[in-house]
C-alpha cells in the first residue's frame, strides 16, 4: 500500500506537472488506475473468489484448496489487498494533482477530475472494507509522509467517510464541466461526460447505503429516501443502459480484456454450475447463449460443492468469445440500480413501484447483453411479480434476478449474499467450514510482522482473523 504505480503497459508515459504538483497530471493517472482495478477485479471474480463461492462456475480438477468448497487458503488475501491499495494511492494522487492545478487556473475540468477521484476512491475503499472488514484507511497510502504502519480503522468510520466523499463528488460535479479534447480520452468509462460521472457516483452511493442499511443506528435509510424521493433533483442516478459504469474492452491495447491472452484450455476448465445454468434455462433467458456453451446438445451445469473424489463429468463452459466481451468490465449497471430501487421500495424507504423497477431490472439486464426480451417473458411462472406475496418473498425474487445483473461485477454477488442470504444457493456435500459461506477474507499474513501491533489491535476489536468473522455491517 506504500507503493506508487509505474506506467501500465500500453499507456503513454506519465507526464509530470512542472508548475505545481509532484504528481503526474490527472489525465495521465486516471485511465491506467481504472483499467488496472477492473482487470484485477475480473481476475478474482472469474478465477478465484466470487464465481466459485457464488456458484457461477466450478474450477474443475479434483484437488484440495478449491474455493467452491469454501476452502480458502491464507495466501488468497494478498492479491486484492496489494492491488487495491496500489491503485487507491493513484486515485488519491489524481485528486491532489487536480486540486493543485485548480488552485493555479480555476479550470472546472480539474473539479471534474477531483470528483472522479473521490468516486473511484470510494469504490475501491468499499471493495477493501467489504472484503476484509476493518482496514487501514485514514492513515493508508501515506508512505511518503512516513506512515509505514497505519492503524486499522473501524468499518463504520470508513463508510461514513466514503459517504462524505460521495457527497463532495456530487457537489463538485454540479459545475457540469466535461473533460474535452485530449482530456476526454483519459476517461475510459464516460469519455469525460461529467453528468454521467455524477450519476454513477450517486448510484454507487445508493448501493453502499443499502449495504449498511441493516445496522441499527445508521442514517442510511433516511439518506436512501432523500436520494430516491425527497431530493431526487440533487442526486441524479443512472437512467439507462448507456449510462452504466462499464469499462468496455475494445481489444486494442491498452483496453484489452485481461482474459484475452488466456489459453483456451485454461478458460474451458471453468465449468458452469448447475444453479447458474438451471435458472436461465427455466426462465428461457436469452443471455444463456452469451454465457454458456452447449453440452451434448443442451445447456447443462455441474453441481458445486461436490466432495473430493466425486468429480462430475464437465458440461457447459463459458464461450471462448466471452473472454473478450466488452461487457465483462462492469462496475455498476442500470439493471443493478433498478433492483436496488425495487428492494428499497419493498422495505418502505421509497414510495416507488417495486414491480416497475423489478421488471425494468430484468428487461434492461437482458437488453444490455444485446438480446431481445422474449414475448411474455415477464409472465413466466418463475419470474412473474405477485403483489400477494410477502415482502421477504419479493425481496428473494429481486435478489435472484440481481444475481444475474451482477455477472462479472467484482465481488458484488458475494457481498450481496452476505448482506441478505440470497440467492438461496444449494449446499453440496463436499462443502467444508461447516457448510457456512465465508464472511470475509483473512488479512495478508505478512501484516503479522510488518504491522503487527495495529494488526493485533484490529483483530482484538473485530474478531479472529479468519473467514468466519463477520464484518460490521453483517453483525446484528
């Protein structure tokens, strides 16, 4: 977390600002940092944590250490921790550089960069704390200032500061200063459109408010109502698929999918789980053709959590074309937002129509992937909205559909399962850990020597450093 990044392959050499800041110009920092975070998230979504735990696919091969069995090795912690902190440093440097430039010339484009930095800092910080719990936050990324052993901050305090940053970003973007010309090319998500960043920031705000909404004493539910109902003009949200926050891989450096160079054989060992496939089949969901190959003339998955020694015959895999699909770079899409709105309506924090949002989430989740919604699809027996169902049944239905909207969205499926217990995943006989879904990832082992006192203080407060210790927002 004390490193600064070198130039990412395929990007121009970072240019220094000779007039004020010691950091690279904001337009040199933004794209490499975003691209690296999305690529690393995709890697751990597909090949390790999320898709294995959440029964999207099964990494076949009958060996120990398979995450789909809840067998998570201590070394798993390092990859995300190191990469997220590295890019968090770059996003903070982006803010400092833009702020320095604004002091010189008051160009509002620098306010836009400052806001983008705050949104990206909030995004990455939320990934860190939702994965590990209490983490270094306020004193993190201060190696140049001599802070080499930062203290671990409470998740509750981290979330409060994340919310403050998203409020600041919303205010900064009210100037509506687009990045133009060469600056627009530094933004791989929205091409410099300030309003779209504002909508993304507020939609991220809503996602994270919902995440902590179950905690007694938080102000999350009141803020949710403010954003979606009482002060909607002050908090514009993503309003269609085109405004979704997605890093769309072009296939040309530097915007190549991290899977583009994977060997076909390595991709094919990721076999889809029957939970993931069977729902799509039962619904007649056209996305199945994008996400699954035919096996013996049909789409078929394999059971997740099977015991050692009972390896099933491999069935449907993910198509090779999916390796380079632009949509795998998803950060937060319109469909997810619609399911958030449906849930908060059911919970009584919003007077909107839950059914309308639920159905919009389904249809836009399908059309985002270039498919057409089949005739009478929303009236299917497994999908049709029933106003006579109780709130818990409606929320379960919403969360199952949301699971598919979150396909390849970092670790969001796992985060949402930990928050709600949905979707209802089958429990294979080969699961260890008392068949309990891991509640977090342990801290990197090296912290026990490099930051021992603060590490011990953190686990003394939060609980044992293992996969079963619940983070703050999971606890009653």
